[in-house]
C-alpha cells in the first residue's frame, strides 16, 4: 500500500522527514538503539548451530538471505508509514501500524493488528527457542550453574534454561517505560557485541592455527567493533 502511495505522488512527508531533528552525537546513538532494536535477533541463528542440518552450508545461506530480506521489508514498511503520516503524527501515535491501517485500509485496518500479533508471536517463538541455548550450553561448559544444563527426560528441551529466560523476560517487561528498556538493553547488548568482535580480532592474530569452518573478512569485525564503541561510549561521554 505504501509503495502504491509513493507512485501516486504522496511524497510530501518524505521531503520533511528530518525537519526538527538533532545532530547531537549522543542523541544519534540513542536513536540507533531504537532502530537497531528492531533488527536485534540477527544473531540468534548462531546459537543453534547444533540443531541445524548441515550448518556449514545452511547457516551462511540463512544469514545471507534472511537479513537482507528482513532489512528490505523494514525499510519498505517505514517508507509506507511516511507516505501517509507526518513525523509529528508518527511520534504522537501509540500504535503506528494501526494508524497507518486506518489511513489506507479503513475498516480493514483490523488486519494490521492480526499481522502485528503474528509477527510478535513469531519473534517470541524464535527468541524463546534460541535464547535458552545460551544458558544451556554455557552451563554445559561449566560457565553457569550445572542445573541449567539439564534437559527434559522425554522431550529433551532445556527446561531450566527456558525457565530462567522466562523469569528474566518477566522482569524486563515489568518496566513501565519501553524506551528505557530499549536503551538499557541495547547499551548492554552492544557492549557485549563489541567485546565479542574484539575477542574475534585478537584470536585471528594469536590463534591462527584454529580450525574455522565459518570465516568472514576481517574488515567486518572491525566495523562492528567501531560501531559498538560508538554506541556504548557516545551516550556516556555526552550525558554521563
């Protein structure tokens, strides 16, 4: 619907999309928190390589197909929003997708709610499946309490790890301000992403003899490391 609106000439809001915005280094980093939150989950597939069939082939294939496809969908969706709503209306709306549906679909806008619910359940299902693997494997390797490495007798699901993640999720959703949750989560997440990239770069030079079935150009970890440093340091430096 948004693409149709663009071809119909509804581009007035696109031309003014950045009016009234800031060039503050700290504010831009915080804005990236909200934007990158939508894409968080790009790394989930890496946690379940033990569950994949032929992971050496299917893991890179899934990443190279999945991430560009999701990025394209998100860009087109946001472009669609800005064809019918001003930036002021977007910021004032508590449910942007529903407001967009009211503009372009009329009574059929209820379908937007169903699509959002389906997307939410899909995201929750994937996160539930993959996040528990972190605690499960960490406990199996001796980094966490042994009880987290236990699995259900018949179904073989990591029940203690799933319960731990469920309790952590309930603590997070108890916060009244979703904006604060996104900021705190993103700050911690990108700090660990940066630490992971730094460890990868160091091991590329110090452990050259390691067998690496997955290998990316060294420039990619450097880019992610620099981005992580910016996202973590900029808000602290400007607004400690």
